[in-house]
C-alpha cells in the first residue's frame, strides 16, 4: 500500500516536473510581425558577441522578425536604416563609439526604437560615454571574485517580463553596477562579501527597464557565456525582454520612472 502510494507520488511529481519543463521549453508566443530588428555586435572576444548575435537572430527570424546584423556601430550613423528600426539588440563590450554614431543611436531611441541587451554587451559598452550610460541606465564597475555562485531574486512579480518566473541561482560573473536610481528594477542580487567584505549584503539590480524619450530600454546583467542563456528562466526573460522593447512604436508609453529615493 505504502509502496503503491509512494509510486503514485513519484509519478505525480515526475509528471509535474515534465509539464513545467515542457511549458518553459515551448517558444512563448511572440510574433515580431515583420518588425525590423538590428543586432549590433563586437568588442571583448570572451563574450562571444557574434555567436550571441547569431543565436538571437535565429530565434527572431523564427518569430517573423526582419533581422539585420552588423559587426560595427557605424550603422548607428545610417539614418535611413535607423529610422526604420523597431528594436536594437546590442552586444558590444568595451569599445569606443564615435560622436555621430552615438547621435544616431540616441535619436533613434528618442523617436521610439527599443534598445535591449545583456551583460557587458549593453552594460559595459562605451566606458567613455556618459551620454550612452544615460540611455542604458547603468554601467558595470566590478565583478568581485570572477565566477561565483549567486541568487537572482525577482522583485517584481507583476511585470510582463518577470511574471511567473521564480528566483534562481547560477554560477557566472555577478555584476556590481552603478545604476540610475529611477530605473524600474525587476530583479536584484545580493553580494555575499566573500570577496570584498565591505559589500556584504549589498543589493544590486540585475534586470531593469526604463524609457529614453519614446524608446523602451531593457537590460539584464546576466550573459557572460552562451550557457547562461540556456537557463530556463534566463531564456524566458530574454524572449520577453526583447519583445517588450520591440513594442515602443506600437504601444502607449508606460509609466516607468520609479524613483528609489523619496523627497
Ligand atoms: Zn563577462
């Protein structure tokens, strides 16, 4: 009797597990409806920017997006392409950006082109450009201890991007970032202090969204290596984040300014 009950419990748990896995492995229903997406990649080779670009391109094309790939930020200075772009996905770590390129990028986002990216590809792209950091809403400054185990805590469970996503943990670079305190933060991480003792219990945003002019900006600090994007939760966040950012021109502006400090 007990054995039989145990078997049923095990079977139920197993089926539940399979169902959860299955529902996450399905491509959530994101139709990019012929939207023009520009993927710009380059910089720091360990981040495998081209591989990331190709991986994202494959998923976008499958979901009806028209994708342009560029290995240079020069494309930001091309008004004709930029004015037609609905979403820019950038994976460019530690390079410089020319004035006219930055102007093109800034103008496009102000006019409603979305911007999305991960890790250093968006959060550590152009260290010399404060204007760029103003757009993104943050800048990488350190990853104490290199690759460490840490938790990602979802703090906004109602947002489209993080709804029904549970907290998760992983081993990768834990980004310590300087962040605009007015971003709408969706997930955070706490530092153990094992490496830099004075930041023990420091809490830093991992995922945020914000507005720049009419454009939606989405950022996630995970993504040092390709395997990070195979984590079920990260994969789902990636898809939703890209889709959300691509909608700036098609949906009314959201109230995203979320001041951390109160006067
Ligand atoms: Zn990295």
